[in-house]
C-alpha cells in the first residue's frame, strides 16, 4: 500500500507541475482547477504514505527518507494553501519537484533504515517542532530566491512580458519576512524543547547538530533584528538567509546522511 501511495503521489505531483507550467504559458482560465485537483490528490497520497511509513516502525525511526517526506508534505501544503497567488504559483513547480524526489527516495529506502529513537511525549514535541521549523524556514529560503529573481527581472526590464505571472515584489518580500519570523520562532521552541526533553544536547552524537542549529538560529535572529531595527532588506537579507538555511541543512541532514546512508 505504501508503494502504491508513493507512486500515486509521484504521478500527482508530476501532473500538477506540468499543469502549472501550461498555465504560465497559456493562461487558460480552467487550468487552475486541474492544478489544484492534481496537487491536492498528490498531497493526500504522500501524507497517507508518510503516516503508514511511520506507523510501520512504531514512530520510532525518523530516517532521512521519512523526514524528507514529512518536510515535502509540509512545504506542499503551505504552498497549496496559497491558492493561485502569483508568488505561490511561481514556486509550485520547484516545491512539487522536491516532493517527487522525496517520494522517490522513500520508495528506494527500506522501512527499517536508520537508528531507532526513544519515543516519549517530550521527544515527539521536539521532533515535531524541528520538522515544522525546518519546513517553514526552507519555504522562506525559496521565497528569498524568488525575491532575488523578481528583483533581477525588474532591474533588467525583462518583467514586462511576464508581468501577468510575476508576483508584486513587495508582496514576496513581506511574505518572506513573515515566514522568516514564524520559522525562527518555531526554531527557538524546537531548540528549547531539545534542551528540555533530550538527555544531553552536547553528547558526542548530538554535539555538531546542536552547535550548527544554534549557529543557524543566531543567524536567523540576526537577520530579523537588523531588518526590524535598521530596515535592512533585499539582497543582503536574502544572502544571509541562504547561508543560515545551509547551516541548518548541515545541522540536520549532514549527520543523518552520514548515519543513515554512509554508515548503514
């Protein structure tokens, strides 16, 4: 059943990404319904597959494949809820392609891959907050890239032909900083819950993850402080956001890649 659901999610995301591309090219008024139906179908199939994968292991194994799947679902849901807004439509093919990749990785990964974790309410809260923070901040990073892209087109005066499809620059920037603020707040809770519920955040197996997570948290907070205090925006904020996002990826997936792929 898990295999069937993952294959269905692959097909649904592929169709939704293709329909989105057609809508950008042809602007059919009926194309949005196809995008929403195929995207919604893919999200439901992938979400069901993720639940079944976690249930099959007693929610005691969060390997790289399962966490990628959960993050992909969250990103797809966040984007889907934005409907037909131009800034959401522009990102949709990218997010759906990532979701397809996560489903493919899940198909190729054994269910029992990865090391077991201790399941208790505190650890569940920490893991849930960490995944949510990662997803929101990953979406903020994607919007920061979109911000650079739209700004570049406007400066090069190439946006006129694409004006019907391009989102307003201020809309993208405001949503980017909103996501950055929410994601940083959730990351704060995730790190705090780790210190509260995990036995030792500075143990040898957790040390680099803890240090990198705190470094990313400090960087994200630094962006927000200079933005709200000094009004810094645009390219400097985008570059620092991408650096902080890369640090966060290293903190989480660097260790999981070594542990779940190389060592196993």
